[in-house]
C-alpha cells in the first residue's frame, strides 16, 4: 500500500481500496504524488 519511492500511501485503484486503515495511513504518512509507472506499450496490435 505504500509507495516504494516516497513511503506514502499510493492512490486507490478501486472503490474497495477505500478503507479505514487506508485513511489512517494517509493521515500518518500522506498521499503519494509520484507519477504512476508507465505501462509497457502493447506491440501486438
């Protein structure tokens, strides 16, 4: 749940990720603002 670069909570990917534990971690560590990793291009198209 924590970003490996900044040690803050990564953004939620789904609605199910919004939990009380996540909210507590965000208040303790903050929310990650690092750029998301780039997805590899799909060259099969």
